[in-house]
C-alpha cells in the first residue's frame, strides 16, 4: 500500500503530514492527517490516538483548530485524523445534498444498503485498514486510543465498544450518544442500514455500552450551551447505560460551552492526558 | 458607536466574541473578534494585544488556528483581531480579483489614490478607531501591544513605528519587512499610494526602524522553510536596519517551519509572554 504525501508542516518541533492512499475498504482515494511529535524522529515507539471528526469535517478541522499539537509533542503522542466519509466522484452522497448524510457524514459504520454499501464502510477503514497503514509506516508502540467529536464521538465510542482489546483508551466530546433515537442518527441509520431497527443496535453507543464486557474508563466532555444537546446528543442516555452496567464513565457538563472547536480546544488537554496515561502506562 | 454582537463562544474559561460595527475610518461595516480571558469578568483591567492577520485572512483565522486562548487566559491578555481590509459591496477590490491586493489585502496603510482612498484606511482603523471602541466597551488597562503575520507583521511593525508611545510591546511572525522592495508591497503601494516612492518610505518597516527614536524590543519569528522568505519577506533588511540604528530586534530563524498557522501556533506562546511581560509590568 503506497502513501502519497500531500503536505507537510513543521509543528511544535514535530510534523503535521497529510497523505493520500487508495482505500480497499472504501473503494476510493482517501486523505488522512497525522501529527508526529518530535519523539518520532528519535527512534522511540509511540502510542497513537485516533481522532474522528464530526459532520461536514475532513482530516483538517481537528489539526487546524483543536490546538492539540502542543501537548501531543510534550506527551509523545501520535495523532491520526481520518476523513469523515468516503470521497470522490464515484461515491454517492445525500440525494438532496444535505450536510448530515453521505459525503462528510459516514457515521463510522459499515453500510449494508444500496447505493452505499460499496463505499460507506468507515468502521472497517478506521478500525482496521488505517491502523494497519499507520503501524506499517510510522514508529508506533502498538497502543491505540480513540476519541472524536459529535458524529466522531459516536464513532469513537462505537469503534471501541465493538472491538474489545483493540483500544486501550477512549474519550469523546459531545458524542451522538444514542443515534437510534435522534434525527441525525435515524436519518443515517435508516439509509445506511435499512429499516430493521434491530440492526441499528449494533451501532449505538448506549446500547453497546450496556452490553460491553471490557471496562475502559471513558471521559466525555459536553457543553451545556450546545445547541444539539437535547435533540441530537443525549449524553444522559449513555450515562444511564454506564451506570446500569457498572462502567466507568466520567461525563463532565461544561457550563457555557457550545458545540464548536472553541469548546474542544478548551478541554483537549485533559483528553490527551487521559489517553497518554492509559497508552504510556 | 454601537457594537452588534455576531457570535459568542466560551473558550478556556473566557469568551471569543465577534462584533459588527460601522467604521467611520473605512466607510463600511466591519467585523472584529475579541478574546476576553476569564479575568475580564472579574473586574480586572487588562492589557490588549492587537493581532493583524495576513493576506486573504479575516478576523477568524488567528482565533481559530493560533491556539492563543490557552495562554491568553493564563496571562490575562485581551486579544483583538480586526479584519484585513475594508469589506462590502461598496468597497473596490483588485480589478483582476487577485488575492494579494484589495479585499483581504488592505496592507494596514492609508490609501491616497482613487478609487481606494475612501475606504482603504486600515492604519487609522487599527491604530485609532478600533482601540477607541475597545477601550470604551471592554475592561482594559490602557496598555497596548501589537503583533501580526506576514502582511500583518508588516502592519504591526509599521503601526508601532509610526506611532511612538501608542504601543508598549511589539512582535511579528514572518513580516513583509521591506515592502518597498518586494512584489506584494510594490503592487500594493503603487496602487494605494501612487508612483512616488518617497511616499512608500512612510509605510516600510525597515525604513521606519532605521529612523525610529522609540526603543521597543521587537521579537520576530521566521521559518527558514517559508516559501516567501527570500522574495517577499526579507527579514535580513529589517535586521540590518535594527543593527545600524541600535534597536533591539530578536530575529529567530526557526528551522523547518513554513508560512502556515502551524508555524504561528508553535511559537505564539513565546510572543504572548513577550507581550505580557511588557504590558503587565
């Protein structure tokens, strides 16, 4: 598998690099970003934090706006940010060109319905194909963490909960916590997965957490002035599932914060430390 | 003068706010951004750092990408980011719609030539009108610092050097150091100021520094892999002027860094500390 370099920027003594490659999971060309801290050039094997972005994002939003590189450089964390959906002229999007389905809105699942099933397999891409590429091409320790925002928070939770043993740390910002029961999730799941709601349960973090056997401590930050909190995000459902099943979930309701990257940037440091603690231990 | 709030995001315990107002200097509506650290709500009078962005930018680039809020919150610095030119349907831009002149490229000077003279008075806006607005509406101490990037680095240097006593601290990232003698500057100065190069000297940081009497210590960071270094930026001319006139200029050539916000974010902390030291002393 060849990686074609797209761009390279020195950042906090390390490097922000973007690569293009042909994805066999998604049947299209994909671009991802990686932040390599200075330690990556010093022969040290480093843990990797996978960051999954939200609706409409690409690999660029987090790397440009979260301000994560400073602490990643200090902690010696590699950060990998994939795109949020398959891309390209051959990939079908939303029939109405909406922003909450299709391109930029892959929902980190494996679609079963036409015309999406051939390309929309972001779960397999994020969990298997991309880590294999990263682990073949960069100085990694083999430890993996995963985090994300909104649709990407849902993605991080679901990727970790569906694949026990694969991630050693987990967190999320304002995740879509119960996608089966919110408008964004209902639209996406019905089209990607079909009308049988029993199938939806396999991709819903709150359902999966209730049944999970692996006990990863989960950190979730949520702004209490987030416009999507009540209708789309519903962290209280995730919290109830954690409580009922005895999982360790730290849900922090942050007063005054909204859904933007200003919110993420304000708390990314705590998340990086949460991951580094588990990944470097 | 009324300020209309455009948006408001909580950020590192403080607030990122954007305002629209009618500018009397520029004869158009303008938007600016302000970062108010948590101390602004605690009855403390705070110093203000003015940040001037580069070509094609608005008030948003720095606030989204520089990662300055974390340390500004810690240091108790207000940061104000104006737009980079007058805006609106009534404002003439580049006749060829180029990105290096006109809209997004006001060069922080007062134009004397038609059709630009009525609107392109960014110097007066940045040095007088905007600080008056800030000082009437926010809890400020009266101390002012100024910094910027590329065209905005030129702007910061020129605003401070033309107005001794008005700023108590000064720095720049990759400034256009000798605009009279580079393609970006020659294009802008000839159109905004006319063909008489004697007039251009009043807006060239290297010329102004050679003649300056005020002795502000200046911090300049410059990436040595910046594509614009040799043709457009020329920090060596500024350095020679500083040396000849006995000014304190710390020019740091940062190995491997380019012209992007990844470069700015990597060193913004040093600049904020440089300003805070002078502004809070």
